[in-house]
C-alpha cells in the first residue's frame, strides 16, 4: 500500500550528507530517484533557468546509491523530473534534508521549500525537510534521526493522503532521537532577521557589498513552527501556494474605483532649433 515512486532533491547539492540520509530512508517507502543540483543553491528561492539549456549527468551518492546531478536550481530539478526527464511521473517529491531550519518567513527564501513548491505547481504532493541546528561549529549533526522522522511524516502523508496542493514543511531539532519531544502540527511563526550591509573596497578601490548578519532568531509563540522547535518538537507545517490575503479583499473592493485622482505634471519643454537660434 505504501510503495510509491518518490523523487528526492535538495538545495545543498547532490553531494550533501542530508540528501543521502533522506534517500536511504525513503527506500523503505517506495522506488526512489535522486535528481538534485550539482552545487549548493541555498537561499535561492524559487528560481528557474530559462536562458540556457540544462545538463544532467549520472552520479552516485557516498553510500553508493545512483543519482542524477543537474546544473540548475532545485525547482529546475523537480520540473525536469516531472515533465519528461524521468520515464515516469513521481507520486511524491521529498526535498532535503536541508542543513539548517526553514522556519517562518524562511520559506520565501528556501530552495528546499521551493523544490517542494514546484512539485505542487504540477499537481504532485511534496514534503520539505530541514534540520535545525544551533552549534555552527559542530561537524556532527543528527541526519540519521532527521531522516527517521522524515520517514514517519512521509509514511503518514502516504497513508492518510496528502492533497496535491499541499506542501508539508518539516523542521527537526538537531538532537538524538531520545531527546526529541515528539511531533507537532504547526503554523508558520515570525522570524527575526539581523541582516546588515557591509561595504568594502576591492584592490582597485571599487566598492562591493556583503549582506551579513547573525543567524535569524524568532518569536517562539505556541502553535508555531518556531515555538515547536524551541521545545524540541518536530514541526510539521502544511503550506499552500495561494498567498491571497482573503481578509483584505472586501476592504479593497470598498475603495472608490470610479474616479482617478488628478495628477498634475509640469509643462514639458519642447526643443526647437528655430527657438534656439532666436536666442
């Protein structure tokens, strides 16, 4: 009953540890195909490549699983897989495991979530999986635990049915399994970003800019993904692509659309050689 054709991708690149752990876990649930970018596309958002052809090559993950690497974005990889590169249409797309959390407004930047969103555009349900870690200096991360929780989420998505228009955004605390409190269904929380611009000069004196800042924080409200992660729960947030602010439709409809506000502009001066020669 659970066997499905599952397309695996990510935004950290096909050589990332997270995608290997995820792909291995998903083989318990179905036939797995890995098609991922050949390099890191973190924070790429929902970018698509339209101005050049895409190239795909066969490769292997570190654990020996076969895979495909494309020179496009995460969304490109999903579009390729769904629209003809693969000889079958996937039943499900799973993106990850990302090397950092995608909480709150992060979903607008995330290549991991954007890959899942691309699947949703083509009518295929999708799950995006990210690992939240706070110790940036640590090389050891609990990808195996994250993969196990991802497997549990995907298994239930298959068992209970996940609508094609729905994306599950899954964030998993970076702790051993016995230190994780459980799984919660959540809504998006509010991230707090600390970005600032650093201006420098290159060796020729020309300015360039770095967008810098500390790791984003967040408001740990009850019921939100940020709140769940703060209490060491796995967060499962259902997303959909309809970004309409429904509460504002009636307000905007009540605005006066019958007249345009008159706007005056200064008289335009017309150059004339005759007038110029008269002066």
